[in-house]
C-alpha cells in the first residue's frame, strides 16, 4: 500500500515517463525504449522489437544503449523533465525503508496499484537518476533500487554477500537483528532491506535464512508440515497441522487435510506417536507400534521392568492411553510376566 504520509504527486509515473520519452527525437527510438522497459505494456525482447521495426536484433540493442546513455547524461545534467523531483521523492522514501528496496516494494509504497507496468516505470526512471543505483534482476538479485551515496552497486552486492555468508555460518534461521549484529551492520532495518534484494535469502515468521532452507522457504506440503511442527515445538494432530497451515504466512495454503495426512505418512521426518498425532523424528522419536516401543524399552533396560515403569517410559515417546500399553503387554506373545506386574521379553 502507498504511504499516506508522502507528499501528493501532481504527475503520475505514466506522465513522467511520457515526458521523458518526449525528449527522444526519433519515434523509432522512443518505441524501442518503451517496449524494452515495458513502460506501457509487457517488456519485449530484442528479437520481438526488431521483427516489428524491420531491423536486426543487434541494431535494436545498439539503439537502446545509445538512447539510454543519452537519457542518463541528461539526468545527470538535470535537464530531464520532473526527474529531480522524482529522485527527491524516491530518496526520501528509501530513507524510511532501509536505504534500499526491491522495485516491487518501493513501487507499492508509492502507488496503490503496483502492477508490473508501474514497477517497470519506477525502475526506468530510477535508472536515470544520478543519485540512485538500480540493480537489474538476474539469477542472484531481484530488481532493486538504492541510494548511491550510501552504497554503490559494488558495495551493495558485497554487503549482501556478507549477509549470506553470515547466515551460512549461523547455520539456521535467525531474526534480522541477530544477523545484522553478526554481520556488523548497525541498522537492522537496513540489513533487512539489503537481504530482501537477494534471491539467495528468504524470510518467514520473522526469521531470515537461506532460500534452500525449508524453515524459511517451504516448497511443498511436507516442508510446510515440518515448519508448523518445528514452530510449535510439540506433537500435533493432523487436523491441528491443517488448521495451522491455513492460518500461516505461507504463500499457498489451500491444501486439504487428507493431503496433509498423506504426506505425514510418507515423509520419514514425521513419526506417528498416537492416534492421528505426529512429532518430528529429530526430537528423538522412532517409527513403530506400541509393541515395538515396549520391546525397545525392555531391550535397553536389559532386565524385567514393572508395568508402571514400562508405561512411564513408553509415554516418553508415544502419546497413547495407558490401557493401550497394558493391553499390548498382556496380549502380545513377545512379552511375558515374570513376577507380579513385572514383564520381560519372551525368549
């Protein structure tokens, strides 16, 4: 949502872009810039534009580079219409959100409808401002804008790399203030803004981590189940897990209870410890029936145990009724009573 505290603008980004394009002498070159940057519609490739204009791909690239270079020169000289005011507004807004921002976030803070075309216009205009830097989207970064006198492009990318290395060393998702302190960045908001530009990092439930970590970037139902159990820190019924997923911050939450139950059964990370109740294997739980657990208890003890002690030890790893444990003790052939209320493994 746009920030209502910002001063109202008299010109829309469409008007700003139109006025800037009007400074380009030739219509063909205006067309190339508008289409390449997606200023009025979707972005087009060099091939698409070349085919439309009847020129080669390489010629389109040359004309684009030449025109944009001239526009940036005019921007540095302060001769492009309205650009100084636009730059002042962007700098002011960036200062409130961490000095750096993804174009999508920055645009959303400026206009109500931050659609793809609005984002393209913001990035295009920012790229002409001498006091701003624009990070183009690639395999490692989202399209982002920063204040040049805070960090130039090289310094910004180096700082992001430092954040990634810091998170790797921490080894698990952490709150941004902890990450910032470890990376020696004094402002946590600034560290978060920088982290948000990286495609190597993700955040969930207030913690940041590597994008490959399920705890901050669950990619499927199983990962989401894992996050829910880990966040709650205790066993849950599959119905509770389903409700927690619906109430979560996950991007896709429209999964059925049956689908969740199916994934719980398939994934080795989850252990059934009661009727419909699951826990994480990493908490020390092992798969198996109540009889299997009784067997393990007696094996570890290496001596007969009173039924009360057996019940106590089984309940440490299974969420079942005491009567269920007693019925297994009395009804399974692998157990024998060797004294009053005392049991051992049958030979």
